[in-house]
C-alpha cells in the first residue's frame, strides 16, 4: 500500500502546475495544459513505481494499475471541478447570485444572460469555440455540424439512451 | 499476466456500467450519480472475493485491496463520464444540431430549441431542490446557507486562479 504515496505526490504536483499555469499565464485553453501535466505525471509515476516495486506478480500489476487510475481520477476530478464549478455555467450562475444582489431575481438573471445581441451569453461563448475546434461550420447564417461534431453528437445521444438521461445539457 | 489484469479491469468496468444502466432504466427519475456511487460501493465486497474467479487463484490481501481500488477508480471514471452528456451545454448544442433537418440551424433557431431561459430555469430549480437557494412566487431568489457556502467556494476559487471571465 506504500506505493499509493507516489500518486498522492503526483496529484499535488498536478495541482501546483495547473494553478501556476492558469493564475500566471492565463492560457486560452487550460485543458491542453491539464492534459499535458496529467500524461507526464502518469509516465513519471509509472517509472517510480516500477523502480521500487517491479512487476513480478498480479498483485504488483494491480498495485501499479490502482496507483495510475487513482492518480488520473484525482487529476480528472480537479480538472472537472475547475471547468464545471469555476469556469462553467453552474459556477457562473452561483457566482452571479453570490456577488450581485441585483441579480437575485429570476427575470433579471435571465435577462443578464440573454443580453441584447443575436447570441445570448451562453451561445456567444460556445459557438465560436465549436467553430474554431472544427465541430461546427458556419457561413455566417447557418451552423452546420461537421463530421467530428456529428460523431460526438451521436455518441452523446447513445449515452442519453443507455443511461436514461433524458435530453442532457443540465435540463431535468 | 498483464493481459489477465487488463481483462479483469475490463470486466469490472463493463459490469459496473451495465448495472448502472439497468438501474437507471428501472428508475429513470433517480439520481444517476447516487446510483453510480452506490453500485461501486455495494459491489466492492463482491470484487474483493472475486479474485479466484478472475485469476483462477487467490490473491494476497494487498492484491485484493488493489483490485477493489481499481474497481472504485473505474466507478469514479464512470461518474465523470456521465457528467459530460448529462451536464454539458456544449454537447447539448451539438445534439440539437444533429437532430435538426440537414444537421443545421441558424443561431436564433438554436437558441429557440435550447433557450437560455429554459437552461437557467432548470438550473435554478435544481439549485432550489438541492437547498442552495429559495425561489418565492414572484421569482425572488434567496441564498440559503448551503448556497452562501457554494458561492464563497466559487468566488474564492476564481480569485485563487484569477479567473475574471467565464461562461
């Protein structure tokens, strides 16, 4: 069980690197850095564990696998918390309610998201990212799914069915 | 040996996924995240004693504990995976485009199918159900103690990471 200390150390390093990157360098897509750090730390953990606990039995193999999966899970949890709680829609909503007493009214809150332009605050953030990422094409008037966008949408629809999620998107 | 470990891990993941999917189908109104956590925890003792079935021999106690940790970690990955289709606004936008004729929509049509009003309305209801806020008949929103704690957490986290502009 001693070998589980290695992923604990790696997770601490992951947080420190991620925090430093986002706080001081403000990258446009922090997830690219999160992915890079997570992968490098997985390689490092594998190296350290194999050095001290070489694989000679199924127990050792499961020890390594448990360490790597727990490390990846902890990194993913931080990553997901960052995006859903601090950066995402739910976190923003709660942030608005907490910091601006004027918005503690359903209609005023909705109006603040609807804005005055063609796109509301939600679409204005996401549509350009989808176009830039190659998921959606636009000719200025129409948004059309590109092949990789279709693949992702079909995968999402399958998940809706398999796990009885309704229509997803945070709507119950 | 490594292929046996990979096979055992695949069996653990598939069995958890199948159980969660079956329970979600039987009780569609239940909370899928609670289901995932319960399935992972309740089946852990079974996994602890399944070593002979998976490997044809008994593992040491430490080996069996590692087996259970792998099982729990896989449950954690399933939990994270479900948040994508269930919560992601971006994926829902792609789904709306997929369901549209010729897989295309104008921005006003997209906003009409998945409106900010319905999104916020639903999230506010979920926050009220979770005791984070209270909503009165006139639409006034009041932060409950849990909502104040969550608001402080989000605001503090944003300050920690110096996030000034988010979604």
